[in-house]
C-alpha cells in the first residue's frame, strides 16, 4: 500500500494527476502566448505537476534502480531553478549587487549565474553518486 492505496489505485491516481497537469499546462501555455494569466489553472498545473513528480519518482518506484538517479537529478534541477531566480531577484533588489550588475546582460550577473550552474552541476553529480536510501 502506498498512501493508503493499493498499487493499482495508486497508479490510477498518478495518471489522473498527470492528465490534469497536462491539460492545465496546455491552457497555461496558451495563456502565456496570448498574454493572459489564468491563475487558477496555473496553480492547478503547478500542484498537479509537482504531485505527479512525487508520486512517480519517490513512491511509485521507491527510488529503485534508475529512478533513484532520475529523482535526484530532477530534484536538484528544480532547486537550481529556484536558486537561479533567487540570484536574479537579489541582483534586482539588493543595491550593492545591482550596482555590480545593473542588468541581466551585465558580466557580473552572467558570471554569477555560471558559477551557480557549475556548483549545482557538481552537487548534482555528487548527490547521484552518494544518495542510496535504504
């Protein structure tokens, strides 16, 4: 049993989340193209997509075999994107950083993001090698 569901029920739940996320994602993408914000659909997309990842990688395969590396890599990539945005916001909002790189085209911003990418690439490789849950 996973989350109180037998394996077949769990698979149906996972597929249901995936279909809802895909459907909502299509409308969100169309909203991007037409410059419209569908906040309820965006929330639905983000939640169901996150839950699809969790149910697919963490519970469905119990991090066995290749799924362990897939889970670690996707989690690290998601964390990297969060840090990418954090750095971008810091350069926009923190006056000292903004003076170093007043725009995202400034060398200071690019170098900082490149260093962040390298750090996360190294941490991801190390995580894949070392993460072996029991």
